[in-house]
């Protein structure tokens, strides 16, 4: 048990109402970022491209033939990580030439 847990458990009922759990801040931040992206004109304009990037990231996870042609693993976007969408797009952009070649070769 950490010191902070010991301190919280030692609080009276009146004092403990001040300390409350508000959920995972990182998850809430991710939800805010997703809502902001989906409401923005950029997301609406590029939603088809974003969908294709998600499919490429999934292909990198499930196809051994495709992933073996890449130098690094393609990161996938997840719902609970606020920066995972950005990380996915960055990992695809960093390897876009290898990804293009691998897509043609794996047809």
C-alpha cells in the first residue's frame, strides 16, 4: 500500500467526500480528441483516407507476409490512448514507400 492510499483510507467520511475518483483522465482526453476530430472539417474531408490507414495498420498486425516487408511495426490507433491516432498516422507516413511496395507485392 502506498502512502497516499494510507492517507486516503485514514480520512473521515466527511473528508473523504473531497477525494473522489473521476475516471481515467487519459481516456477522457482521448474521447475529447476523437470528438474534436470527428466534428472537424479535416476529419470529414479525409475520413476515407483515415479509414484506409486503419485498415493498413490492421493488415500490418495480421499479415505476416505484409509485415515482414516493413522495417518497423505499424502502430494501431486505440480508443483509450489519446495519442495513438497520431502515432498510427506517423508510423504510416514514416514508412509510406515500403508500405506501398508491400501492398503491391502482397496482392
